[in-house]
C-alpha cells in the first residue's frame, strides 16, 4: 500500500527539479550577447592556460582519492540509507526496499561533486559564481536521490524483478549528470543568445518518428545486452561503472546501424551530372596562406575542369601581410577552367570575409571551401546535381581526409578519427536529416538560402554549426555523398591540435546555447537529439573525466586490485570495439589500412582532445551574478522578417 504523503512529497521533488532545469534551459534570464541580427557580441574567452588544466586534473584526481578513502561516514552507505528511507516513506516494505537500495552505486553523483569543486576552483570567476557552481553538486545528488526513489517505488509497486535496477540507476544518474552539467553551463557562462532565425520547416514529422522508433529499438537491445553482461560479471562496482563507457558508444553505433539499414531499404538513386552544368561560385577566406594558396587554386581549377560548367573563384584576402594575394592572382591567371577574383577584406574574422565574398556571388549555387584545404576533382561534378534533384536540399557536405601524404602523428590520428566519424555516421544521420554540422572546410549551398539567413554568423565560434542549423530551421535539408571528397590541413603539433580542439569545444557549447530547444524551439531531430547532445557532450566530458578517475581509484583501492584492473581493461576494449570496426572498414574501403598500425596510439590522441575540452570550459567567460528577479531585456524579432538583409552591410562606395 502506497503512503500518500510520501508520494506527494516525491511528486513535489520531481516538480521542483523540473522547474529548476526548465528555467535554465529556457534562458529567459540571459542577456550576455549584445549583438544584433546575425552578429554575436561576446567577450573573447580567456587566453590559454595549461596551469589551469593541470590544476583541474590534480584536483579531480585528488578529489576522487579523498572521496574513495572516506569511511566515516561511508558515502555509498549513507546514500543507500537515504534512498531506503525515501522509498520506505512511499512503499512501507522495509525488507524489499533494503534489498533494492543495497545494490545502488552513487559513483556518478559523487563524481559530479568532485567535478564541480575542481571546476569552481580552476575557472576564472567571482567568489559568488564559484559558490553557485559548487551548489550544482547537491542539486545533482538531490536529483539522483529523487530518481532512484521514483525507480524503487515504481519497481516495487509493480512487482518488477530488481536485478537490472542497479544498471538502470547508473543510466539515470548519467542522465541527471547530463542535465545538471547543461544547467551549470547555461547559468555560468557568457553565451550567445538563442537564434532568431524563424522555424519554417514543414513535412518532416516522419524523420522524428523514425528517429524515436530507432532510438527505442536500439535502447532495448543495448539494455538487454548490458543486463546480460551484468549477470555474467556479478556485483562488481568497477564493471558497473565502466559499463558507462560502453553503453553510450553502443547506443550511437546501434542507431547508425538502424538508420543505415533504412538507407539501404529505401535507397534512392544518386543524382548524376547533367549535360549542361549550371554556373557555380567557389568562395574562400584567406589570411597569410601563402604556403597553401597556390595548391588551393589548382585544386579548384581541377574540380572546375571535371565539372564542365562555368566556375567563378572568389578569394577574400582578409588583410594578409604576406604574398597570399599576389600568389593567388598568379595562380588564377594560370588556371584553365575557372575565372578568379581576389577581393580585399578587413581582417575582422572568417565569417565577415565569407559574407563579403557571398555578396559578390551571382550563381545559384555556392561552394564555401577553406583555403588551407584541397578538393577532389569530382566534388563539384557530384555536389550540384543534388540541388537540381530536390529543391529541399540546401547543403551538400564532403567526406574529409587529411592531405596526402601523411607525415606526422597528428595526420594519422586525424585519419583514424575521420574514418570513424565521417563514414557510417554521416550517411546514417542523413536519412533523417539529423547531421548537426556540415563542416566549413567544404560546404555547397544554395545562394538564395544562404542570403536568407544572413550568411555566416559573425563573432561566433563554430559558425559552420550555426550555418547548418539555421538553414535547417527555414526548411532546407543537408546530404552527404560518398563520391564527394575533400582534403583538410591538419595541425602540425600538439600545441596547434590543442588550440583547434579548444576552439571546437567552445564553438559546440556556443551553438548548444544558441539552439537549445526549450529556448529556440525544435525543427526536427537535428535539434532535439543530435545537436542537443553533441553540444551537451562537450559540457559533460570533463565530468566524465572525473568519473573515470573516481572509478579507477575505486579499482585500485578495492581488495582484489588485479581482478578489478582486468575488468577495467576489458570494458575499455569492449567500449571501443564498435567504432574500431567502423574505422577498420572505412580505412580498408579508402585503401588506407596502413594507418591502422597507429591505432594503439589513438588513446593518447583522445586524451589530448579531452584535456582541450576541459580547457575550453575553464577559459570561457563567466556571467556576473544577478538577482533571479532581474529579467533579461532582449529584443523581440519581427516575425515578418527572417533576418536583417546581408548585402547592404558589405557594399562599398564603388558598388553603389
């Protein structure tokens, strides 16, 4: 028999947590961004600081050691005692409740505590802001207790078998940590305002249905597999914890497989080049690119020759102080299949240079291509027919590889990363138009659509994510074609890699804030699933770092260290197995199997990326603390105007 007062209190707790989370995700309080229209005005992040990263790692490690070594009171025992009292207040069955609570493992809530303390001590912020960061830990613990209480009440009242409940509890803790980390980021940092691009997307409900059904089916299979593994290994705390490594990977991999099956079943004919290719404009920004610019022009010229139609190359020299402009003009003069123009920018950012070049375009289709990259000869030939085959297609992306030949460790690690991230995932996500970003190193777009959203957002890290999502909001889809390839420049050193990944992480967080569904609305699974969790993952990864350190310390401090470490290694290999298979298939398909010999070093590459992600969080500017009753004053966009007109802002006196 359920006790009504306890049930009411549980419902009130759930409601309170929902209100606190929804308030943050709606972002009605935030007036950090002072930009207008397609311009973001925020202070730049703080300068790089390896000392802060090192301090975060040391504090996380030290915190995990301290929390693992506490025996009076024992944190796990105290947590279970609270859960037992809370569940008993609703379901008065002490024996059954005790059996349920005994196997719960509060690894993630305690790790979140270590994470918030380390973040508060290492981030640049006022003392009051640091305190508010730390207060997210008791909020997360309270939410985890509430979730475990609700789980126990439902399971006991419905007479469900309690065996899988510890695993379900860990997954719920993971979800709570995701939500609380998102809340922490949205309330702590100076972030761009929610996008003002209106949602005019229609006719894509089927994408949402397919995504939900696929996620549900994959979740059932993965949960069944995880439960089977737990039944084999028994009550092992390290195994429970490191299942967290494997389960998200298998969920993603399973979703890729499901969508790929649908892609094969509903296979559409790939559009073929026609006899009269339409004109194309290729644009690119350049700042001091004298070492790459000649090869860039030459690669565009080869693609223009294979394309067969009129190609106009527009380079925006964004204030270069080297020979970029002279070398580009000479290379364009030698070109045989394109006409080239070099225009002068003002060195105010890549997006400004791109928008300036965009206003000079006259063709219906525009290709944005970074000048440190190169094109495969067939890219234009296979990109443009997609636009002609379906008026809903607004973006066409390319599969990327590092430039050949590979010389450095970073080249080879990036090849492994791209093989895993661009092959199966991009093609699978395209089935339901869910890819959150068509990277800026190659983007083919309808000029009319690009102008309608105001071009690329200025002052925005991760402008290619914003560009992709903005086009989706006004109704355009993005596609990938395995015949379309381009080659990117790769950082030459660990320092450059760290700089690149820090900016990528900060850009993902910016765009997460820009398109968070409760604040900006949702226009399909790209927003409520792919982009939402992609940006949230950047926020959660530092917390995961603390959780893994916590679990590793637990393994070392347990009596049977050898067995625990063996389990730890086994689950790490198990977690990486699906994407390793994808990588192997992709590399053999592209005849790059020699790169697999470097795979044992990939863990070091992953660690560098994770540390750069930690640095991204530590260096973002924090918000001043204001009373909650002071609402933000944000301009209300005119619903009759999609966006401020782009072109007049870039016209010079000679153009009028």
